[in-house]
């Protein structure tokens, strides 16, 4: 039996095959934004235990849902990262999710664990995180516990200027990516349950229904 000190550091991803995790940067700024920096902080926490694939929805190497679909199919887990724009996620992510509609509740998503990372300047990010997690669930993904994080510029300034550990610990910080990585890897390494999907309209969902 492992001593307590080793139990805390032992990693869950011990399966023979390293899980494939797709890191999707949905920032408006592409590779130069805060989402890219946040994913860059997360990646070393995942890389020793997983095969990582990176993609961005904006910037010089931007991908679309169509071009990324093969990588989405082959992925075992996902990480979505976006900024906060007028209480919502980025416009590239909105377009991506709209284009993903035909794949709703298919094997592309079904049962695959997903983490969500949101950056904000001051407010609005928690609502974005909760709604994005809801969309990922409806697409068919699973959410590991404690797999969502909002990193706020205002919160980081507050942490730097407080000497009280308790209140400061209640603010998300980059170190919390350790938990995101651990729980996502634990979910990705576990055998996937035999989930079922409900019927989805795949023929006329774009047809206007409002009578003139």
C-alpha cells in the first residue's frame, strides 16, 4: 500500500495506451491570447500521461469543425479554452458549436470527458463556464468533477494583494490546473461506459418553422 504522501501524487492515467486529448483554443486572439497561455500552462501537466493535440479556431493556423472532425473523432478527451466576450464565449467557438450540431449525440462526443477553461478580465466568466459545460453535456460529453475553471485578471490581482489565505484560496488560480489535469486524465483513462443517445432530428433541424 502506498504511503499517504505518495497517494497524493500517484497519477490515475496508468492504462496501457496513453489517452489522446485535444486542446482547443477558441480565443479571438488565437495563439497570442490568454487562452493560449492558459493551455500552455495546462499542457505540461497532461503531457507525461497523454498524447496531446493542439488546435486553434483563430489565427494563422485556424481550423474549422469540418477540418478538425477527424481529430475530434480520434480524441479520447477534450479541453476547451475561451475568453469572455459580453457574457458569452468567443464568436469562433459559437461558430464551431453551430457547425458541430449535426454531430450532436454521436460517437464523436458520446461519453468523452471534457474540461473547460475560461478567462475573463473582471466578470461574466462563471456564467460562460456553466453554459459551455451545459452545451458539452448536450453534445454527449461527460464532465469529470472539478473540470471547469475561470481565471480572472481581477481575481489574480486580489490574490496578490491579500494576506488572508482562506478568502484567497476561494479564487481560482493557475495552480488549480493540477486538479483539472488530474481529473481529466482519470476520466480519460477509465473504461468508457456503454452510454446511449436519444433520438435527434438530423434531417430538417435547419428548416424554418415560423409561418409567414
